[in-house]
C-alpha cells in the first residue's frame, strides 16, 4: 500500500446481525486533500468512519490510516487522527476554554493553555471562552467540538456530518475552517448529506451505496455524468430548426423542441462550452434570440441519478 494515501481501505466488511452494513468498501484518499463520502441514509457512511477511526473492528478487509495498519496498529492510528462525530463530545458544564485545555492535557499537548487560546481565537469563540458550553448555540458547540478534535494537530481529520442542523452562517464558519485545514496539509474525510457541502469542500467524492463505493471522482467529474442543460428561446418559430442545427453542432446531442415557448434545448458534456460562445455561434448563424441559458447540473441531480441507477 502506497504512502501517498492518507486513508486506503480494501474490502472492508461489517455486519450487525442480519444487516450487512459494509460489503467490501474500497476507498483511497490522497494526502492533503478533502474527500466527501456521499450516500443515502443507511448506505454505510458512518459505519465506514467508525471502522477507520478504530471505534469498530471490521469483519473482513484491511486499511491503512495515516501510514499505520488499522488492525495491527490501532493505537498509532488514534494518535494521528482527529474525529468530530455527529454529536458534540464537549462537556456542557465546562467553559469552552476549560474543555479545550482538558483535551490538550489528555493528549499531552505542550502548552495546553496556549493551544486552547489559539483554537478559541481561530474558531471565533474567544469572546465566549469563559461561558459554559451548555450556553452555546448549536453552531458554537459544533465549532468547539471541531476545535477539540484539532487540539493535537491531526494528520487525518474525520468529520461525520459536521454541519447538520446548523444555520448558514455557522455552516460557512465550519467550511472556512475545513478549507484552512486542507490548505495547511491536513487530510479531511467528511460524510455529509449536504451535496452543496461536498461541492464546496471536497477535492474528490466517493458515492457510497449499499455498503460499497459505487462511484468516485471530482465534483466536476460527477457533474459531467449528466451534463449541462442548454436552452435557447428564439423570436420566431421558423428559426427553431436553424437554432437546433447550431446546438447539434456545439453539443453533439439531439435537440429537443418546445414549440409553445419557441425553445430549443440540448444536453452538453463539453465543459469548455460557455454562454458567450453559445450566443456568438447563434448570432453568426442568424438566429434571433429572446433568451439563452447554460445550466450546469448540481450534485443533487447527479446524486439522484446515480443512486436511482444503482437501485435499478
């Protein structure tokens, strides 16, 4: 197994009674990147994270995390990772500062007070540092939880649905923190049900379905599965055929017609096609326009398409 991967698993399996949660999970996460684990509820995402963080033992398969064998060196793995689960791990009776100092002392970090103050400032919690964590908002508690997982400066950070239930402002703060971490070289593996989150943060995406990785690729590669939707609305019905010929040439796809709206559409997987180029080509062909649009697919579109295909 190569050291260029911070997380590398082969054939991980896990059963809970009659439930086969993982059915041979193969996953590769390059060092210093962010990988998003996507999938429907029950796909096996959280089970995968629990296995890779040594909280569960696999029934079969192997993995290396941060350069250490998951089964033979679990203690070494734990020393190199940070984990933020779906639920806050901080103590509500302690202040934010006390929580972080406690984590720093447990991890035998040098200068626990200084490290706690650094993280409080980094996550915008300095003003609330001496308030009990139980008085924090949901977003503040998630930021404190993330700060606690970074006390030891982990090589690999696991985030299990880190922004579930947060307002947009709190979510953006978490996103900014994750971007800073990957920029500094930390490898991040996150599970999320927010496809926008994966689009914003992930260098690569692994779509998990029925306990296996069904598809992998960058967000752009995932979107290319469906392609962008091109549509033009013309001024006169008799130029629709001419507009269709231009779209056919640009996209290589069979155009569709909406005669009532005088609209012609097509799907393109050409990532170099831009709206200005589309308009120029139609103008050069003498096609008078009322409107033109080029709508890239969202990860929601891709997710639904791929999961539906997998189910079928």
